[in-house]
C-alpha cells in the first residue's frame, strides 16, 4: 500500500491539469475493470460490471476522490 501511495503521489497533477494522474490511475485499475473512460469534465470513470445474479452480486461501490494536489 505504501508503494501504491508513493507511486500515485509522485505524479504531477495540479488543479486543472490532472490528466497525468488520471492516466496513472487508469493504468492501475484497467486490469481489474471492464471499462475505463474520462468524461467531459475530466473525471476518470472505471466500471466493473456485476458478475453472477443479483442475489450473488457484491454490493455496489463508488469511490470519489480528488486527483489534483494544490
């Protein structure tokens, strides 16, 4: 976990220029999700579609965090 945090915090991403941070996060999550995209506002969206039936599917999870650093 320390290595992951060090890797993410080493990426330059001031307010308004978070593209490099978004790209680093996308590279990290891509093997674990079905879809990675960026919306018109620059938000990174990573989607993993449910596996199995509604009865066996895991609960939904939404992670929201800032990618910029002042």
